[in-house]
């Protein structure tokens, strides 16, 4: 891509943590990719380097080409004022051209007051009506009024930002996520993975990868699939950390206990496995038969792209931004409340002959050519340039 960006352009990309997947990983990779394009794109971590895992993660990003990692030291409520001061100091010391934030929007909106540095916010999700009642999120919503430009990870998030947050559509552009294909090297090992999980060698594996929580549809997976697992000679394997979502009523069980209880009373408790997080997720997906992702809330669905990269058929709910991700692939989103449709779609992939299955999975892989880090960085750079151009015209 040819741009007329000045060599002196310096961007600060602020994230909560440097060692997490999902949104944080995407924004860290954005800094790396912009740096490879000749843009000075530093990272700023919301917390201090003493937080577990942050120094090691910072060293990795520096090794991969990020010019510098800054620390906002927002450790606890008392750290908010300090982080605003540190961020303001960075804006002035480095003469930042622009600040882009995800998760540090409040601090940035206050820090830039009285400066000429534009502020861009990455919207990776929209809080639910329940969570929006919290004071911190109400303050966050108010702080968005001072933001110059937004970009959303899907048309769904863009529309929700307008409806729930009042973010003007003309100042919010959809820029789809990306995956790092250079890091994805899934090795198929159907026998080894089944042996590792304690499953029969000839069994089918339906896999879910992500946070184990109710809003991600983990309970729904048990409800919709348990009665069919024996008939399909299949096992449901859930890979990911269990989030203890506490109920609103006093004395309610945390979510991991609720889910385990649901599994225990299901028609096939011995065919549902919770593995926790695994380092070889790519190989587990490549060695499975279907990825099943029935999330109730999903702004995009990166795991769908990662499953396609692993050559794994996808059955996902028609929720949030996931239909946009599946557009142009052979995979059809399913309604959350129709167990029969969910079961039918899974059985269709399990019973498909190998040549037809391979043709479809190869067709899905072709869509990945669009979801690259370079394309995403170029799209976001154009947003940055448009903000700077607009600011120049007004000055």
C-alpha cells in the first residue's frame, strides 16, 4: 500500500495487558504490523511491569519489532489518576501524533484534554444492559463523547455502538479482525489427541474453544448435544479456562459448579470433557471433527477463523458478528433456540464423505486471504490518516 504518511508519524496503542488473546493480542499485533510499515507505533500497557507475565510479554513484542513499551501503572482505583498523568506526559514527551486505545479509553480521554493529539477508540465489544449499570462503564460511556474516531470489529458492533452508546455512525468504521497465519501451524494427530484425552481412537470429537462461561453458550452446548453424543459416537470437548460467573442471588453457585452439575445430570456425562487451557489448541482443532460455537454474545468470533485455518468445519450461532464472519463460507449460522437445527447441522458434517468435506474446508480456507494482519493494519492506518487530515483542515 502506498501512503503519503509522514515519517514522523508516531502512534501510541494502549491495551489492558500484553499477554492476553483476543482484543489485546489484536492491538499488540497492530503495533507490530504498523512498525513493519515504517510507522512508529509504541505499545502502552494499562498496568505496571510488576504484574505477572507483563515483562516477558513486553520483551516478546520488542523482539518482534515494536519500538517501545510504556507502562501506565493503573494498578487499582488509586492508580487511575497516576495513569492519566503518565499518559499525558507520554503525549507531550514524544509529541504523539495520535493515541489509539482499547480498554484504556477513560484515561486517554482525560489525558488528552488540552492537547492536539487525536484519540481513536477500538470497539471490540459492547457491554450488556446489566453491566452498563456499573459506575465505571457509565463513566466510560461519557468519556466516549470526547473521542475523535472509532472503529468496530463488525457491522454488528458498529450498529450496537450507535444504539447503546450513541456513537455516530459517520465516526465509526467497520474494520474486521485478522489472524496471524504465521503463528498457526496446526498438526493433525487424531490418534494422539484422542489418546491424550482418553477417548476411543475411532470416536468423533466436537470441540469448543474459548472461555468456559454461560454467555459463551457452554451450558447450551450440553443441553443441545448431550442426548445425541452416543448416537454419533462423539465426545464434546470444551477447551479453555473456566470463568466463575457468580449469580446475582446470594448463595448462588459459581458457573464452573453449575456447568459441572449440568454435565453430571445430562444424558451423557462421560462423553463431555473440560480440559482447561491447552498449549496445542491448533492441533486439537485440526484433529477434531466439528467446531461448535453457540455463543449468546459475540462481536466477531476469531475462533471461527482459526478453525477454518485448521481445516475444521464450523457450526456457530447466528448471533452478533458471527454471520458476517461466516459470510462467503460453506458454513450456515444456526438459531440458538432450535436444538433440532443445531443437531442437524452437526450431523451433516459428521456424516459427510471425505472428498466433499475436504472441498468445503478448502473453500473456507480461501476466505482467510482477506483476514491478514497487513490488511487490518492498512485499514486502520487509513482511519488514522483521515482523522489527522480532518484535524488539519479544522486547525
